[in-house]
């Protein structure tokens, strides 16, 4: 069946949007990972205790080695939302205050322990409120996709894929992570960059100020849209400006805390006491990532094709797929990082759906294994019951050794990403009018 020739009536899209957001409303109040609690523990300190430098505060006051709060723009943004929650809930702030007291004191427990130790009779309402920023930025993403559709950049049915994306539904509305916020600024940045590279780079930089994975887009974009070395450097600096602005209080007080906050994953991994193959494997992965990333960035920065926007999408898609493939430690919700670039590059509903389903199933097979990543996310409903439910990998392990399934999933995920990277490189190189240009003004 050729899906390209299926025309869906307008009413179908309206019903799909309604159903998709009903699903979100159902998931929002009843589930959360401990990350969601940590995300919401600190932001109210900005307007209640005048804590402006959250990075230094979290490093100095929290009794947890290696802990640093998320980049400052996350703190400032959620602080505004938490201020706005007050007319709707008089329990949200006291609840997160008690959670923070436990966390700062070094308490180590499961999501069920937090629920049982901190009683909140309105917990469903407060979890729902804590996820409302995700809903707002999700709507913004859909509107951005509509703009891409009007420009005929992507298939109209891609909106359906976004609305029912299982990684998005799981990561934002069940797990409680905020990857949807930088995703909005990435989509907006690619909407703007062709007509205004400086504004587009600044917008992508805002995404990086929320989550630092977006930094991998800045150098390729600057390299492609800059006309000279000076222009490339200027655009790259513009991309990093938002992170610098919002980290200024920490840079003044403690530059090392600012560096740690943006690169804590790499720093912590480098300090892990590894030896033998685990150490060599990690070194090989990071070496392969750095070499591949900078080689591709340099090559395509020197490439001239008529459609710069198309080139920039392809190179950024390669960059994030390299990160997901080669970084040693990743979480399942990171998979959403690649989705905006995949739909902008591959554009068609059928191919994007196939990629999404294969990536999701294969990545989940070896990344969602712990109880707190499965039924344990629903402990707000009944802590003891949902915490005690067996995992799907345990149940499957009773039939077949689960290591076979997880290894197969890893190999499928790896192979698919390498295939996608190779396919993008092939299309840029052999299906576009490509030439190498000399550095300098054209």
C-alpha cells in the first residue's frame, strides 16, 4: 500500500489532535520518575529565597557527590511556571520543599520511598501541574511542524507521528523529563536559520541552554552558514551566547561549577574507576565520536550546495545520531533528541514511522530494564503495588535468556543508526550539486 496517496480528511486530524492530548492528560498526573522530582525541587528558590546561582548552590548545599542541577535556563524557566502554579495549588511548593529536604540531606531511595515519606493528598494535581510546561512547548512544536508543512518541507502526516510518538509520550508525560522544551527551540531555530542565520543560531543556542546536547548543532550550522572564518566564528559565538548569559552568576562565583554543570556527564564518566576493556571501550567510543563529528563538520563546512538548509539538517542529524550511537552511557528518553532532525531530513511519513518504531523498540530492549523505568513510574497511584511489579525483561527472561534480546536490540539500534548516517552522507554527496569551496568571502 502506498501511504503517500492516502488523503486524510481534515476532521480526522482534528480528532487525532484531541485524542493525542487526551492521552497526555491521562498520563500526566499518575506517573513520574525521580528525575521529575529533582527537576521541580529547586526552581522556587529563585523567588522565595533569592537563589540566583543555582549551580553553585546545588554543588555546595546538596549532600550528593557529583550532583549539579540542570543548566540555569531550566531553573529560571521552571521558576516562572512554579510562581504561576500558586493560584491553582497551595500544596505544590510545600510538597517539593519536603522532597528537596530529603534529597539535599543525601536520602537515597526509590520513587516509591519519596511518595510514602512525603505525604501529599493532592499529588496527582501537583504532578499534573509540574508537567504543564511540557504540554505548552509540545503545542509549540506542533505549530512549528505546521509551519514546515506549509513550506512543503515535510509530509502533512508527520504531525500524527509527532502526536503519537511513543518516546515523547514516555519521556515527557510518563517519565517527566523536559526534552520537549529544547526540541521546540531546535524546530524554531531551523525555521528561522535559512532567512536569518544569526537568529537561527541564537534560537538553537537557547535549546543548548536547556540541555547541552544541542551544542553539537552549533558548530556545523555556523560552518555551513558562515561565509568566512570570521563569519563562522561569529555565528558559533552567537550560538553559545544564551548559555553564557544564563550561566553568568555561576561564572562570576565559581567558573568550575559552570563547566561542571554543562559537561557533568562527561566529567563524571571520566572519573569512574574503570580498567581493562570497559576503560578502553569508553576511550574508543569518545575517540570515534570526536573524530567522526569534527571530520564530518569540517568536510561539509567546506561544501557548497544550493540548498544550505537541507545540508544543515543532514549534518546535524548525523551529529546527533553519532552521539546516540557512540556515547557510552545514555538513557532511553535521549532518543527523542534525534527525532526533530529525522523528520526534517527524511520528511516522509512512512520512512519516518519505520525509523521511529525500529529505534524505539531496539533502544528500549536494552535501556528500559529497571523497575523504576517501567511499572515503577506509576507509584503515585499505589507505591507498594507498582514498585513490586516484575519488569517485562524479567518475564521474558523466564522464556528466553533476556541477554539475547538485549544484545539483538543493541546491534539493531547500532546498525540502523550507522545505516542512516551513511544514507545521509550518500544523499548529500551524490544526490546534490556538491563542490568544495575555499575559505574566504564569496
